[in-house]
C-alpha cells in the first residue's frame, strides 16, 4: 500500500485537548459499585478508542484478512489511522467490526490487540459538538475519562 505523508498536527495535541477539556468533570476515583459498560479498547496513533461490547460484531485477525472474504466486502472500512495521520495502515493486525448507529457494519483496521475494560457509566460524557466535526473523530459520540493510581486515560467512544 502506498504511504503518504501529511501536515496534520500530531494527534497528541488532540488527545491533550480532550483531556484538558473533560478532566475537570471527574474526580480521581470512582466507587467500585457503580454501573459499568464493557468497551473493546484500542489505540491508534496515541488516541484511545472504545466500542461498546454490545455493538461488536467480531474481530478478524490479519490471517483471515482478504479482499475476497465475503464479510469484508459487506463492511465499510474506516481507517482512523489515515484520518488522524494522513498515512494508511499498510498491514493491520486485525479489523474490529461493529454495528454503526445506522445499523451498517463498520470495520476499523488496528495494529495492536484490543483489550476489554469496564468503564463506570458516570465516567462517560457526550463529546462536545466542537470535537464531533473533526474528520478523524466525527464518528465518536462520547468520551470517557478513566484513572488509576498511575495514569489517566481519555477514551473516544464509537457507536454508542
């Protein structure tokens, strides 16, 4: 696949903007008995994305990635890496396939294995409209801030 370069600002700027805007809305710790949602979480160019487990259709590893695969032909591929950096993923490790808001199957190529996490519902907020117009994250509808004793993470949630 042909790689191109882009003059987009580094995604860490976007990540820091989200963290700065929403971090004041949550305390550092949350009670353990809160309602949660399970998210499949993966990182693309230092931006963390999550998909609710109930929207997940499947994850296809690169061993089974083939343009002749009938399932792949039914999926609209969203290369978020290309949207964020201007460079497409040449050899994805897998494609995360999920059901979008309008019922269509969407696929996101990823280079790392996704993880499953529980996020307290009180840590999730609607993504501010000014960020929902950015090309790379326009499909994100919500944002979650989670923290442990060492780090804080911002997760852009797709297909809520």
